[in-house]
């Protein structure tokens, strides 16, 4: 056994309201530079829908992830010879039209148009070529539609009966970031070895110095969360906000999430059994195989792992471990890709309560809820295709557990005194009442001692690099001077008891102090 640590995320889909705050703040922090105008490290999809890029889940077309052969796991896109033959013309790589051609608007036409009887408009122009462009697709094109699921590759696997019910019934939101997989196919696909998985926390990153822009990582990733910067000629992807994580802060998408649906924590897993878990013959067994990889942080194996004391303590308080392994209500996204993803989801349950209430039955009663789970407005079959490779049993178990928790807490609030259940109490607290420090249990990086972290430069703080607060796209004009606060300075300010009145960055403002310009200055009376 070789225990290793992994920073993982869980999202509670019942709480996502589709506000896209996480997408916007991630965009402003990491991809507001020339060459990545079309890139969204974090995006929120409406289900049913095609996703971003368009129909990325159609692995018959894109061939991402792994496939199991007689000799073991092989990349779906092919081995070294195929990569060599397609290195200059790759038919399996999405084009800019599969993402979308980014655009801005010609606002000068509004101000410089001559007097006429017609109202001037601001026509869209491409941020790549500068030429006029017709807008027909974008990263959020399916937002709130949920009406025509025919292009959805997941629904293609489900029966016509489920498809018809889904068209008439419901939609839900699915936030997506890089999965930072235990068995990442993007790392295996890179000819230059630029992608790597950090040993200390499992975050998958791109070495910009080694990247040669072959874009095989884009093809290899089944989630299509690796992007190509057409200005620098380098690959870029979600960094899991590692400069923040290293000082104990949550990711930007987690920090700014309106619904507080994200959880961050440490998982311990056996690195020697990763290939074995990803190679189980039956796709329905992949979920259980991945669960078996995780090590109980209270066990003797965890004690003998040699991890720093604060990391071991963080693993024991991890909300991610509790939701995934202890309560088994969080599920991985598309485990059939065999990458062993480490961003998990609590499936949505809320529609069943509304559906029962409209029929005149008690929507919170345990018996009614259990009976209705098999005929949910969101079909269990659809959720199973998303989260458990088509196996409905784990999805049904998770939904029943959530329904049981709802019914139990309702009885408690009504004074009915149900038999005490510490497990349901713990699950309720985690999903409904957990505070900031309970949702985000993040140890600092190795060598960083809390309280004595010295101010230092971030490895991404180079001219034009991610997070440099430059304007969105080349057509946005000159950079506007802003107050840039380092992640170490942000950590010190957010955890200290001192109330400051200095100018702060509103993106990272925690509510302490009075940001300059937000309120008028107080008048001093003589």
C-alpha cells in the first residue's frame, strides 16, 4: 500500500441555482487574457443539454478517456503511433466552432454613427479575427432551456419513454471544473510530458515551459477541460486555484458560490491500486472500485502513511470523505471514462417533493418519498448515465438516503420524537448547516507553517499570466489599474480579527471593513 493525499471537491446539485457566479469569478481570475477568451475553466450546464464544448460526452466521436483492452488500459484516442500520424491534423480534436468563436461588440458604432432616422447598433465582432461574426453558439447556449434534449448524448442512451418524460418535466444545473483525476488520460496523452499530477495534493497542472502546443491533451481529456491558448501556443486548464489552496483558502469558485454547494477536503487513497481500480471489466463496478481506493483516515494505514500531522487531521475532518465514503450520497461524473474523477456530485432530489405535493400526498413522508423515487421527474436512469455508468442502484441509494434525512429532520422539527439517528444528524448538519470552516477543510502546503507564511511571488505572476487582472480580450482597451492582493495577503486579512478600512479587492472581499468607494465618507461634525 502506498497512501497518498488528494484534494477533492463535492458539489450538492440540490443547491445550484444556475447563477453562474462561479463561472464569472473564475473567468475574471484566471482566463481574462488574450488567447483564452473562449475558455471557461468553470462552467455551469443546464441538463438536459449539449454541454460545453458541444456534445463533449459523445466519446464515440471524440474518443476521450481510457478503454480496456486485453493488454490493459489504453487511451481511446490511440497510442503513440496514432498520435504521431495525427500530430498536425487531428480529426478528434474539437474546433473553435464546437466551443464558440468569442466576440465583443463594436460600441464605437454607437458613439460615432452619423445622425440618421435609424437607431445605431453595436454589431458583434470576433475577438480572434476582428471581423463581423454571427452569434449562433456559446458556452451557455442551453441555459434554462431543458426543452429539446435530443442533442444530449446522455439521453441517447436512455429509452424513449424516459426521454418523453424528461421533455415534459424538469431541468437541473451541473457545474463542471477539471476533475483532477486519479488516472488522468490528459497526462498520458501529452507527447512532451507537460501535464503532471502533483504528488503532494493530486492537482493536475500544465508545465508551460515544457508544453509544445501539440493539443493531444485536449483530445485525451474526456471532459474536454484542457484548452489551447491560441496566443501563447500553450495548453491551459483549471489549476484548482492551487496558490489559494496552498495557503489554506478554498478555490475561487467555492469562495464565491451563492448556494454554498461546494465542499473541499482531503482524501487518502492507495496509489498502488489506481490502475487496478480503473481496469475492472464491468463499467458498473467502477464506482465501487474507486470507493475501495479511499483509505479510512482513522485507520492504522493512514497513521503509517507519513503525512504531516495537519494533513492527517484535515483528512479526518474532511467533509468530502464523509459525503463520498461515509454517507455515500456523492457520486463521480462519468466513471465509465476510467479516469477516476475526483470532483463528485450529490444528485438532485427536490423535484420529487414538489411532484408529490401536487398530487395531494405528503411530500415529506418517508413512505411516499421512497415509493416516488422510482418515478422521479428527473429519471433515475438519466442520473445513472451521468454518475454511475448506467447503474441505477448507487443513485437510488443516495436519493433514498437524502429522502430519509429530509423526513427525519421534518419529524424532529415537528416534535414527533423519531428514534435518534446520529448518522442522519451528521448528514443534515453537513448538507444544511455546515459553516465555512466545516465545508472547506484545507491544510496548507508542505513547509508552510500557519501564521508565519512569508510574502512571496506566485509562480503564475508573470506578464500576461493567469490572474494578472488584465481586461477581457484584445478588444477591451487598455488595462485599468486595480489593487491586486496576493493570496497570502488575502489569507492573513480573512483570518485575522483586525477590521481594516483600506482599499480592498471586491472580488475577494469577506465583508470586513468598508471598501473604499462603496459607501460615501462619513461627515465629521465639529
